[in-house]
C-alpha cells in the first residue's frame, strides 16, 4: 500500500540556519510528489511538486526538494530559514487510481528561533 | 479571486445532530475533495468527485455523505454526528491536469 513517512514530528532551527525536512514514500511506480505548507489556522499551500524530469525541483519562498528514487525520498530544503517559515509542512504522494488524489504524511512542525 | 471557499469556518454540534459543510470553487475545476485533518495523522481523504453528479469514497468515508449537484459546489454531510468526527475539514479542488488548491478549513467540534 502507498504511504508517506515524515520521520520528524517537530524541528526547531535558528533564523538564518539551513533546513532539511525529510520525506520517504512507498510506491511501486514513478511517483508524483508534493510539498505543502500550512500556516496556523490556514489551508495548505503548494510549495513545489515533482512529476518527472530534473530531480531537483525549485519551489516558492526559496524552497527546493530533491527526488532520490534509490532512497524513496523527497526531502525539502532551504538554505536560510526566515521566522515567517514557521509552519507545518506536509509531504504527499499522488495516489494510485489517478484523479490527482493525494496521500499525505503526518506532517513536520517547524519552529524558528530568532 | 476567491479560489476555494468553505462555510462555515467553525461549528459545534451535539452528538446525533446533522450538518452540512459547503465547499465552493470558482476556478472551473473538474475534481473536488474532502479531507479531514487530525493531530499526528496528516490529511485523510473522505470522499471525492471527478465531475458534476459524481462522487466516490476515499480512505475514511464512513459516517459522511457528499453531493455534487453543481460543478462549483461540493457538500459534505454528517447525518448523525459523533465525537470521533471532531476534526478540521478541508476541501480542495483541482483541474484534470494539475495540483490541488485547498480551502482554509472548517473546524467541527462534536460534544
């Protein structure tokens, strides 16, 4: 069965430090992969997505993610975190059966210290 | 430029009461979805629709019904609310080839 694992429930970084959020997926075929961000009390906003091609994907707000098929991973990175990046981050994989359905990980909550 | 709008934003119900959550999108998207979000579990798909007049079950459909009588609207109903349905509900829509756009969420508490 398809699944998405985000191993880190909470991460705290200092403002200006680099960030890497981990995501591992389970899916037999080539996956469609997504990262969404949720600010407190808000809906989910798409940061970036991978469908095919270049395995390093650039997104909004200075985020990037790298698809590594051999590791079944799609980790999210940012070279320098801003206080406004504090939020919850969700990794998702396109579900089998089409219709753009998604299977989400449990999320990683990011706190940023000044 | 509203995108996906959910109403109401907050609701408190007593066990056994019924209610309907409304989702409206103005992007002419074919597909629409209802999720629930619970702490530590991410978002789970309840039901979805791939076009006007169609609905299908997602991962956690029990206790919920949906209808899509108009392309722009997707309704989620609870016929007899239970405390286990206390959650934050998100609606999303997507074009046939594209990514999902989410609403701001509806927080439901069942006492």
